[in-house]
C-alpha cells in the first residue's frame, strides 16, 4: 500500500508534532484509519517523527 498525503491528512489531521509512533496509532484508531494503515503505523522504524514530511517518508519506505 502506498500512503498518499491525502490519506495522511484525512486520518492524522490535527496531530501536533513531534509525535510518537504510539500516539500515531492511537490517533489513527480514534479517527477511523484503515486496518492496513494502522498496521503500517505500527511497523514504522522510528519511534518519533518531527513533522508530517518525515512521517510520510517513513511510511513510503514500508510500501
């Protein structure tokens, strides 16, 4: 799965950065993220992300 910027904005809108992987998963769950996206969030190599671009880049390495 390739995660697009639009999907990230939809599921992770309103996040304050830096954000931890754990907070990303929790936020995604609370905002109706797909099971596939939640699995990707859990598989992220870094434990913290400083901005949306860093998160998007990390997600694309999993695709």
